[in-house]
């Protein structure tokens, strides 16, 4: 699937919301999109581990990690699991690690930055709720499209 967020903005200005520019593209897929699945967690990636183990074809995992720059909520092992289970991509409102390995995967990954420290596993977090960051509310079941130009959200599929 070829995605151009500028073209989608031009063709559907009444539908798209544009996330404030803050993400860096780390994944092997430079453009990706799909149905939004959400997690809200803070310095604990237990739910990320659970979700990437589920079938993810046609879906993008949006993780509201509270913007933490102190721990990485995604590393190579979880990214490999997401890739193996068909996830289109992951948007991490926080940090990731193992970026060299992640860049070689057929998975879209955008994050605020990188940090070498992993999270603790306390099983704390929520899934399936609307999360807000970057000036946009991400609702499960809506659609997200991302490329090197930015991240956009739409209430319905655009591709």
C-alpha cells in the first residue's frame, strides 16, 4: 500500500486531523496505515507485549506512553513479534530502543525518541480507550496513516 499523507490531506481535508510534528520514523516501513488500536501506559510495556502477540493485520498500535523520555516501551523483540503477527505499524508517544534492529523489520515504527533502558513489567495500563497527544485524539476503530511527512488520523478508511 502506497501512502502519501500530503495527498490524503489534499484529497480529504474535511476528514483528516494532522498530528503535531514530533515523531521520528524508525521502522523498516517508511509509510503505513490502518485501523487504530490503543494502549495507555507509563513506563510499563506489559500491554504492548500482550497486544503485539495478537493478530494485527490492517491495524496500527497507538501507544500513549505519556511522552516518557526515561524508558523504552518498545524494543526489537516486541517489534519482531508485531511484525510476525501482521501489524502495519506502531506509533509510540514515548521512546523505543534497539533501533538498528527495528529499522530492518517490515514494520512501521514512529516514536518521540530512543532510550536504552527497558520498562518495568507491572501489568499497569489500559487498552481500547481514546488517547490524546500531539493535538489529536486517537480513537479505536478510526484510521491512522503515517509517512516521513507526518501522521494523520481519519474517522474512516481513506485508502
